[in-house]
């Protein structure tokens, strides 16, 4: 008989996360847990200034401190051609500063000592003489006539512009705007935000001179890409480099880039021939590692008076910081910003984008986001609310009339993407019913009579996930496919290895469930391994919600390869032709005699003991999956709030989430991902505040200034899973879910507060919607712009 898929932990089972057994017992194995014989410790000296020329660096006092083994400076790195390194966006980034510092917190020198305390004391003993230079903290300053040139190290770099890029139909868009009844305009800033994982970045580099092998334990979401980067930077042969990514205490994109600390620890290990550990502190992580967002929008929407959208025009300015180090596909300078409005049936659109340098830490990491999609969806849904208000239309009705209809798939978006499935209107209807939409509107009007301000915000979005289509997507020329290797032992137990690297998504649980779904092997009999370049097949890593759409698909495909060979073994055991063998979960059987069958476990034993003549022994294989298209999950997020007009404090009354992410592998894990994403969305909209003053000082470099919501502040969430439209090209119909709530959620919270202030003339308050900003907007009936610089002398 076939096995019960739910009972064996297959697709659809809310199986408890197997990795939690070690985490809740304090038995996780993180980079800082790695202790090697003879290990030394490294600390980094960072610049206190945002922009300054380095006149001199005196390291003599540091060298004289007992226990110090090495002091690295930019000059020493330059002598080994390591002062600069390539970024993921074909730019260069200083490893240790040589000519000048370009952001507060930039790495200036490193000390390697017997313990981290000696190393930190020695860093403080280094004397650096700086000549301060004017700081630039936003694109307007970067583009101003006479602005100081930040990247004067680069040839043929006359100004602070990194790129100009455009996509769409300019002529068609211009024509549509000429014929529009109404033109709605909105100007926004999506502020800098930091992924802020619990575990900071770190590495333990161990170069063995006897074998010429370099082993690096590090906090990376993409071990194979790091290996390739190290090979290029350190000029070591790739097969002599082993990158091990142990347990990761959160990543959210922060642990994708190559950071100077990694390079310095590796060079130090090579020079000293001893293991060198570097563990970043919280301030260093917040002030210097990959930021996200920091994008400005000028958006326009051409409308018919009945509410039909005729065209979209968008211009974005992206503040990339001192170095262009975005983690994104090579050909898209502003990531997938042009994924905006994919859920809506819009004839034409045009997007222009410009990137600029500034005196900030380099940004652009995909913080729980598929390459700028978070900004795209936020801009989209803020523009949708503004347009509906300009037309005097109901927010829900305006979205519904412009949705891509169910029978219009596959649908080509105005920017050229191809969406393939969805029931957008149904998702919206589920959300409106759950929030009691009509009743709330009545209560809202009644509350206004007594001076209470209630608001309702809607965000409806579809997000492109699973970048890997090799026709269009690569990073540094490497195509964005992924891989899986599956070995079924003779006893029917199995091991799966993938090129992905989980950092909280539950790979060890869900990859086993996919194998169970394909082969009928109980999930508890399957072990998952990731993160070691010496054992895992090549993969592009885990970010931009690539796990299920790409790596998960590879797991399904390799399982099917195994099943195809097992079918041949079953035919041999059953003494029939392969064409006469059918499959049901967990067993093969003779089509004409269903009672005659063999289990997948029996086939596994036969692969080692009773294979037919000419068949290669064993039951193992590898699959590399190159997705034919992106996947497109859809979601509706609806938030109700109450704003205190006296203080500007706003409270969330209710949050409803309706996510269509295709087939759900593990419903419990999906719900956890949505709740985590909504928490981050709430945080970004309400309190996470990293900005800069006029001198380039980072405001928000500690957790007293950069607020993260605790369980006390986080509102409750009501989740709905009624709508499921399987992805037609994914092996198991999954679309992905890890980012959706963090991508679509912020606009729902902001829209709710703006809705509460309707009638005041307020169209926008830049995130985060701090109480003073909301109070100012409501009191003075004006928009509140939150771009840096901020005043710190008040």
C-alpha cells in the first residue's frame, strides 16, 4: 500500500523544525563557537569621520603591546595588491583605507593578537591623522554643482554618478499622459534600513602552509560565491579553498557580501600561518555592513476619470554609499525595481533610475527582498493609495478594477516581466471580509465625530522570486542556477546536500519533506546538509527568496532522477518490463497486478545488492536547476490603526494577511515566515531609524537609537491561506514566501496612518512614521519629508 504523506512528514505536513532541537538547547554551532589550536584574534580600527584624507597612520604603539602579532594597514595591503577588492556590482571597494576614508566606520587598520581584548586595546593605540573633507549624505548633495568627488580613486569618474538606467516605453508613456484625465503624483523616500541579524558577521581563517589549503569558517549566505571571490582576491587556486558556513544567526541579506574583515583575517592567517578569528561587534555591524533601501521616488500615474490606470512614470535615485556593492543580478543596475505594478493591468510604463555615491557605508543588500523589490512594492502601493484618493475612489475598488484578471495569465507586465498565475481579486475579497471592511468604514466616520482618528491601509502586491533564469540572471557572470545532491543508502535512509544555505528558513526540515513527497521516504529518515563547499554541490546561495523557487526545485528534480532509476530496479525485482511498472507514494507496483509491488527501500537495497546487468550500482544523483521563469506569489495585507492626534502615537488595531504562495511545503513554517516578515514590515514603518547628520555621522548605530520591536510592541497578525494557485512551471507548484510580508507589509501600515489623516491634505509621511512626524503632519496639515541630513544639535 502507498504511504500516508502527512504521516511521513511529506508535502503539506506541519512538521516541527528538526534544526530547533539543537538551537533551543544551546547546541548550535556558530562561527564564534569555532576554536582552533593556536588561534589568534583580530579587531578592526574604524574611521570616526565620514569623509577625510588620511595624512598619516602611526602603528608603533600598537606593535609594542605584548601579545600583538600583526598590525595591518592599507599601505601593507597595497603592497600585496589587496588594498582594494571587487564588489558584486563590478565596482571596487577599499579593504583598508589608503588615500582617504569615505564613510564613518570604514576599516582603516586591523590588529591580530592573542585575544580580542589585547587586539582592541592595540587598535586604540593606533594614531591616525585625518584631514576632514565635506560629507555628502543624499543624492541631491551628490549631484550639486561643485560637490566633492567621493571616488577620486577611480579613473574617468568626473562626478558622483554611478549609473543612469531606464526601462519601458517612454514614447508610449508620454502619449498616455497627454491623454490622461487625471495625473496623480507622489514623492517618497524609502529610508536606509539595516537587516540587524542577531549574530554579527565573522570569520575564522585557517591557512595550512604544509598543504597550501585555506579553510575559512564564516557567516555567509553564499559559500560558493565567497570561495570564488576569495580565489580572485587572494590569488589562491579555488580547489585549495574551503568555505564552511556553520549555523547562521540570521542573515536577511546582510551576510551575502564580501566584507573587508573576511579578507583581512584571511591575509593575516596566510602571513602568520595560524588561525585568525574575527567577530564583529554590534556597532561595527550596524555602522559598516550592508544596508538596504535608501531610494528616492518621483512617481506619476496617468488615469482615466473612471479609475483605469493608463500609464506609470517613475524616477528613482538610489544612494549607494561610498562603494557600489549591491548584491543583485549584473544586468539590472537598480535591481528589479521595474517589477512594480506587475499585479495591475497597465498598458505602458517607463522607469528611469540613477545611482549616486555618498559618504555612507555601502548599501544595496537585498534585505529580505529580491533585489529592490521591497522599494518597488512600497512605491507601487503608496502611489495606488494616492491615486485612489485623487480620484475620490474607494481604495479596494480602485485596486480591484485594475488587477490582472484570472483569465489573463500568462500576463506580460508593462516592464516586460511574465507573470503566470494568480487569483488577485479573490485574495482581496478574503482580506476585506476578514477585516470587516464595510463595517470599519462606518466606524471610522463615527469615530471622527468624537475626534478619534481611525485608518485602514491596503497593500496588494506580487513579487518576483527565485532569480536564476540563466538567460537573464547572473552575478559576476555566474549564472544563478542552484543544485541538489541526493544519496539514498542501501537501508533506505537518505542524505540531501544543496548549494543553498539556510539561516532560519527551515531548510533541514522542508528539503526532507520534498524528498518524502517525491519518493515516499519518511522525512525523519532524511538528513540535510548545506554550507560546506567541499561537500555541497555548487550553488548561488540563499537570498532574494531563492530557496524554494530554485534550490527546492533542484531537490525535487534530483528526487525524480532517483525515482527514475528506482523504477528500473523495481522492474528487475518484479521481473516485468519497466513500462509495466506504476508508482504510488513509497512503492512501485505491476500495473496489471497492483498487489505485486516493491517499496522504495527495497529498491535502495537492490541498488547495492541485486541490480540488473549493465546497471551502475548505487542510488544517488545530482541536479542543477535553471528555472524557466521567476515565480510570482501574491499577497494582500490590510491594517487598521488608531492615531492619537495629541501625540502622533499610532496603534495597530488589526492586521490581516492573505498570501497565495502556491503549494505550501510546511504550513507551520510558512506561517512563521509571514509573521516574521510582518514584524519587520511593522518595524520599518514605525521605528527602525538609521539616518545621518550633515557631517555624515550615523544616527542609529546602536540599539538605543535603532529600535527593533520586541514582543511587547509587535501587533498580532491574522493569517489566511484559502487561496492557492500553484506555479505552473515549478516542479511542486511552490512560489516562495520568505520575503512577501516584509516586501508588501510596510505600505499597508503607512497607508493606514495616512488614511487616518485623510481630509487634512497630508499625502505622505516618510518612514519611519515616528510619533513626532505624525503629530507634525496632522497638526500643520503638511507632508513630512525624512531624508538626511537630520539635525543633531536640538
